[in-house]
């Protein structure tokens, strides 16, 4: 693996910084080198080292993120984050890689990462994406290899050495562990229980106790609750 891209997170809210760090932890080609609570802290980091990508909150005390970015000479690529939709135009006028509206779910975060990789390589179709899942995968069912689109998978239920893979129209029984199948699926699928793995893009509602996919309710276990709610931006 080549040298990872260095990242810095700048956000005056602790939860905002922790959520970005949690998302980055899923991407081994990225390294978080600093987590800063203000533009002042970030400027000190950038004076001491170069950074490839900065996640920068716009609305911060003392100095707004956009003003801070304006002040930089050799600025890293930037993804602006904010809870206020009205800042989107201003963010893109600064040639930002992307603009993320809080709470930031992983599927949207991953799109921003893809845009950065495309720009870093000069063209989207040549961007290296070690963990980007292909659209399709094959699963072994009844001595046949069945093609499935990842986006069609609603959730996966673990049953010891077997799994139920649920799509809107079918249920497939697959011999595999849930952990092993999660690695095969890649980013975008979230473990919410030792027996359940869900497609984040298919989640329609969330409570502290369960995840809803349409009319289906799936439990969030105590062991996974804080991680799940953090990744989904529910804390």
C-alpha cells in the first residue's frame, strides 16, 4: 500500500471531530494526523507539516472556516462541513472538494472521499479506491454463484455458520460468517448487532433501540449502539 493521505479535522464540536475520525477509520488509505477545535490550532498544525485533506467546519467561534481557508497560502484540499445548508454556495466558490451537511452519514462521506481521490489523481476514472466496493458481487447459493448488486441488499442476518441475505424481493441462504461477509461487502454496510448487518443507504429511520428499513425493524444491540449512532450522526 502506498503512503496514506494525511488528513486534519477542524471543528469546535467534539462530536463533529469524533464522527469524522470514526469515518476515516474505515479507510486505511487515509491517516488522521490532527484533530483541532479551532482555526488557530489548525494553523499551528499546518505551519509544522503538510496535509493532503482538511475537513473544515464553517461556523466556528473567533474565525469562520471559510475565512480561515481564505487566509491560507498553500492550502490543502478541503471538504467543508456545517449544520447550515445556506453555506453550500460559498463553500463551492472556494473550490472545495465537497460540502457535507451535518449529521454526516458514512455513505455521503464516502462520496466526498471519492471526489478527493479523483481530483488527487487528476481524473475520476483513474482514482485509486482500495476499499470502494464494486457494484456487483457473487454469492454461493445451492451450488450456483448468484450475482447481486450491493445496493439491492437491504440487510444480512447471521445464523451461526449461515446467513440470510435479504433483498426487496428475495432471501438467499449463504454459508458464511457475518464478519467475513461484511468484509466482502465493504464500506456502506453497518454492523448493528452480532446477528445483523444493514445497508446504510437503505435505512429509513433510526431510534436508540432499532433501525428501520421500510417496514422492517432490526434491533441495535447495546454493544454496537454508541458506534452505530455516532456513524449515523445521531448523537
